[in-house]
């Protein structure tokens, strides 16, 4: 027997004598399992040991079915290990089984070297892509969850109001309304309406008032069912983009004092995202405001209302479990097969894949939607990480999502056009020439081959652009006669950069300076320095007039 007490004080025992392998094998597996369960061994939570236990059992089943079962770990061969490898499906589940058993057995020093070498070989598999829901699928799931939870909330709200009225003596004694109130009072204090203990049927006195004996007419009057809690979890994921474990273990949110009285309750959510064994969880808090029916905080207000009766009864039962998602079991064994099940009295907590899958099937959907919903919300709606780093969000969730790729097409195209336009603004467009052509006109900075057809002015009206734009014009001609003046303009702009605000520089002078830097690169350092050495007083005067705006019309 191996007992694991985790960092939260929870205890679970594992009976290795039930494994279908020889006793030496049972003891060897129990020994390495004990080491992992020990403080500092790597398994800080029951979820880690439980997950590994449900992997050790299939491995033991595999060993027990071999024609010649190795009596202990020291007799395990590379052939045995390769056979185990081939028995696993090439999937994430198969990889988890492979790596978990390998890490456990390698802790035993008796494992032969050929087996260790076989364990070190890569387990190749191609992970299946989990795609986000389409907008139509997303809306369908959200609407189905709203219908399920809304019906439950209205039912609980109506019966809670009736119970409050009964406690205030609003009904005539022994009337049908009074009997219903008394049955609800028993339900609130015990978790069930008055029943005969032996047959678990509603007592005759209350049958007419309750209308029926099914769950809809008895305990569901004040409590959520497992499927209704799953629908609530779906709505929380839709709003917040959290994973199922975080939602399942979410404590009851605290309400900031005075916000409810002001008509806008503000809730603080304490969230934890589980990490792999040996790593601490990631904790964070979020504030949500219930500012109306369309606000993200409204689902928290409604969740607190729907679970209020269950939380009050749990206090009476003396439990210290703090969970937002609480539901009443339909049967004593409701959901008990799930390894992470937590139960107190008639109540279960949180949501799991089987519970959310059961709800999904009940409304005509296929499988649990929680994982895909989380990806859909974070990638396509919130468009930001949900308890992940930005790198993980981009690499794992966004890059492989077709809808995100499609949505990125116009963004990338706009970015490319912006980059092209920026390049055009900052790259010299004027033509370099050895000498001016006949008919070229001189400007303050370059020569001009076609004054009447400027790209900056209507055709035939003549160019009205600043002389600073000549270097951005394909009609401009830069000959050696212009080099000195343009080199001096570049130096003057360098000096100007240190005395004007950065925003002014970027708006008025940066593009012109970049084009002159491009010209300097094309001419080379020797020609550029020669141009600076050849600057005349006329060049300086013209550039001063240009920068002071004296050429502007």
C-alpha cells in the first residue's frame, strides 16, 4: 500500500497488490511510486499521483499478459519495452503513458542499460489539431448553455422566494403553499425534501404541494444538477477563457464592499492554473464588474445566486471546501468514477470532461466543449493569453488556428502596404546622373526633368511640393553639382534633430533625412566627405532659407 498526502493535506491510498503482476513487480513499482509521492519527490498534488496510477495499471496489465512475464524489473528486456511501445497508440495519450512509465522505472537502479537506451528513444507522434469553434458553433453552444442554466436559475429563484415568504409566515397554515414552503425548508436544511427513509419516496403529506416526486419537483427546486453546473461552467469559460480545472477549482469570488449597494457589484476572482508535477501553479486574480446583462460579471452574480442554498448547507455540514461550482448528486454515485471527484454529503464540486460531455449530449452536441471553447475565446474573442505567456499563446494556440490565420490576412496585407509606403517615403526616388539633361530646371536641392507633371500635384498645374520632397520624386535629377548642397542639408537635419521635439522631427523631417542617408550610402563615404568639403556659402544660405520655410508659398 502506498499513501500519498499532498501539499493541501488530501490523502489517497494505492493498493499495488491488485496489479496483475508477480509480487516482486508490485513491490518494485510501489517503491518508485512512494518516492514520487514523498515530500519533494515531484508529486505535490493528488492529481499527479492519481494520473500516474491510472497509467501504471495498464502497464501492469500489459506485463501480466506476456507469454513469459519477467519476474521483476531487473529481468525486463529491451524487447519487452519495445513491445510496450508498440502497444501504445501514436497520440498524446500514448506518449504520456510511455514517458510516465519510463520516468518511474528509470528511478530503479536495477533497470538494465539496454532497456534504458530503449527508453531514451523518441516516441514519435503527430498531435491532432484542436480547432476553434466557428462563430455559428460558438453561438450554438453559448445559447444552449444559457437555456440550460437560465431555466435552472429561474427555478431556484422562484423556490427561494417561496421559502423566504414561508419563513415570514406569508401563507395560511396547512395550505398547499404552506406545505410547499415547509418542504423547501427541510430541503434547505438537509439537502432533500421530506421522504420516507426506507423507500426514499416523498412523504404523502407533501406530494400534492410538490406536484411530483422526480428531481425536478424535489431537490432541484434549490440546487443545480451536475449537467446544469456544467452549463454554468461553459458560460464562465465563454466569458473568461479559463481552462476546465481552473473553473472547477475556482473559490467563491469575494465582493468588494459597497459595490452591490451602488448597483454594480465588483467581484475579485482568485484563479489557479495547475502546472506539471514538480512545478508550482500559476496564480492570479481578476476583477469583474456586473454592470448589466451584457457584462462579464453578470454570470458571477447569477452563479452565486444559483449556488447560495448549497453553500449555506455546506456550512452546516462543517466543510471547509471553498468552490463556486456546487451541484447536487442525482444518485449517491453520481460522477464518482472520475478520479478527481470531490464529494461532501449530497454535493459534488466543479466540472469534469465527463460531466460537461453529458450536458453536451443532452442538448444535441458532441463531446465536452470546454477545451475548444477556451481556445476559441482566447484566440478569436479576447485575443490575448488566458493564464499563458504571450509566447505560448502565439505558438500553441494562435499560429495553427485557421480562423486566426484567415483573420490575419488583411492585417498582414495592411502591414505590408504600410511598410511599402514607408520604404517609398524613405528611399531616394530621384535619379542619379553624371550631368543634367537639356531642359532640366534647377530647384533648391536637385534638378527637375518634368516640372509640369509632378506626382505631388495635379497634372499640368506645375509642382507645388516642398523642395524637401525632390529627393522623393522620380522626376528629380541628382548630379555631382548637387552633392555638396544635399550633404549640407543632411548635416543640418542632424543638427535640427537635437533641438526639436521627437514628434515634430518624425512628422516634418525624418523622411527627408532618411532619403539623404540612402543617397549617402549610394555615393559612398569618400564622395560624401568630398561633397561636405565642397559646401559653399551659397549652399548654406539656400539650405537655411529652405529649413526656415522661406521657399514655401
